[in-house]
């Protein structure tokens, strides 16, 4: 019998699993194993349905729902159990086998069971919406079929139904449950932050998110589904910032009649924080942003980027150029892996590696002496302890340095797009006091953006240009508004 979350359920009845043929196990015993699989599916964020396949009194295969995890609409518990059983027996015909499943099978799974020539199907709770074993239709009762499978329902039905009810009740109360490998900054840390009083919005059902809760701001004319605005300003932050970085620009952009969308990357701001540094990759964060833009159906976009907002964001428009009207680019770069990273960035990366617990508030205070202590502290709000800082540790090493690095190839394609294929308007603002991605880096980027006018120079601004953002936003509204 395979090891699994339900092994203990059988062990209590038959301690010697190797001698199961000497034990008398009931349908209820095997259904308990299926319920254990269902609970495991629920913990992974899937609808809690589990299945086991039994032959000659032994469990030969198990399965649990996994359509979300596998991006597979056929990955129902029954299908996964059938596939595993066929592999175990070396035959797609499962003669003499019984399949136990916690929920009445749907038409797809029922068809597969009949095709597999199962002897019996035993299910727990009925499914009045999609059940194909008597609730909505009865595929097993069709006399015209050349194989008849015996069906029995209602085995531990209450336990199976309670599991499903609890799962969906939690979704109604908490539509964004926390993954086991995630942390979520308490809401109270974001209370009364100076200059940042916008309504938080969340989504977690993008395929790439896979249950991670992503926070974003969406303010302006079409945020509530009214008429489409003239412009949609898509504001992307970098490391170690979050959407708080745009608090001085957002009011100006909104006053110009536009819509402002400002997401927090996973690991930052009010978005979920992976516990492990390795969860972060260039390709994954980029895919999340692409799906986010598609989900919100953003059009007439002015892409507003700085730092990692540019490293990732500058690779996005080439995938759907028709969505983009303009580019507002501040201190950032395109990391193609073909030219050395700037000395300033290398120094920053070394500092982060040697001081992974650096004080975020102090960092902002040092580069932006005009900020109040409360504003500096707000940048530290998302990161109450070391566990919440995986992104801060991971991102410096993710910047592509060599041609084969994750993100380098797509960045080379992006550079070619901005140089040759970009047809929108552009505006560049440079914080001249930035020691990491300052004017030399930005001048090089400027040369690669087709039609970009002479940059707007900010002699008092450092790396985080948005802290001098009112003037930049006013210039952008004038530049991009028809």
C-alpha cells in the first residue's frame, strides 16, 4: 500500500499493512483514505476531493484534486487516481478494481471510469450540480453501454460534505486564503500611513499567482467600471519599495483625469511574502505582471517604471503593444547580460548580501533627507521581521548579469523592441544623485528608446525619483495628455 496522508486511518484497524489480505477492511475504511487525500487537496488550495483505487483489498493508487496546481482541467482526483492505478498495473483496463471518491463523479470522470472497466465506484457526498452518477444524470445506468460498473453512493457522505462546506465557507469569508509557504503582513501595519489612504484591492486567482495574494491600487475613472479614462497610468515599483512610493504622483495623475493602477509585487507591500528566497525568479514575476495586465484589461497605458519596475516592466509592452500609449521611465535599466552591471549596482548588491537585515527606513532617510520619520518608517511597514524579507534578499541577485541568466534573453528582445518597434510617446526623468542607476546608466538607456526626447533632470533627486514625483507627474500629464 502506498504511504500517504491516510495511512494512519487504516493502520488503526490493521497494523500490519503487509498482511492486509488477512484484514477485513470496509468501504468506510477506504473512504477515510480518500478523505485524507481530499484534506490534502484543500490545504493546497484545491477543491477538497480525494480518491483511492483498490484491488484485492489493497490500495494501489491515490489521487487528489489538482487542476489549479497543474493548470490542467482534467486533473480531478478520480482521473489522477485512475492514471496512477493504470501505471501500477501496467494496463489501462482496471478490471476487478474499486474506486473510492469523496464526491459524486462528474461526467468526465464517470466516462473515464467506465472506459477503465472498473468493477465498482463508491462515492461519498452527492453533487447536485454536476454529479453524473444519479444527481444530474446517470451515466452508469445506461444499459446501452457495453460495460456496467456498480455504483454505491453515500459512504461517509456527511464527512465529505462537511469538508466541502468548510472549504467554500472559508472562501466566502476569506477569498484569499494564505498559502502554507507564505506570510502576510498584518493589516494594522498599514494603518494611518502618511499620504497613503487608498482602498486596498487584491487578487489571487491568476494562474501564475497560484494562490499568492497580490495587492494593488486602482483609482480613477474606470476603477469602478465606469467610462474608460483617457490614460491608464500603470505604476511599477522596485526593491525595497512598494506602491507607497507613488503616493506623491498618484494625486497629480488622477487630477489629470486618468486612472492609476499600482500593484505590489509578490514579496513587497501588502502582497503575500514567500517564506523562501528561491520562490522569486525574474520569469515568474514577469508572468504575474503580464497576467495582471490581461486580467484588468488595461488599455491606453502609460507605463511608469523605476528600478525593478523597469527591469521587469520594460519587457512587458512588446507582448501586447496595442495596450500601451506611453512610457515614463525613471532610474532603471534593461539588464541584457551583455554589458557589465554598473559599479553602483554591484556595490548595492554586495551591501545587501553582507547586510541582509539592513534598515529600509534608514535607507530611504539617507537618500531622501526631505522625508519625515513617519514616511521613512512607512517603507518598512511590509517587513516586520526577517521572515517577511525574502524578496529583499533575493532581488539583488536576480538582476541578469550574464547572457544565460533568467531574464537576460527577454531583456535583449525588449531592448530591440524599444529601439526599433516602439511607436508610443516616451518621457525620461533622471535623479542625478543616484549612485546605483544614475545618469550614465540612464543616458545609455535613453539612446535605446526610439523617439525619446531629452530627459528631465532632477539634480536634487536620488534613486527613488518618485519622492520628487509631483513635478515629474505634472510634466507627464502635460506630455502624454492629448
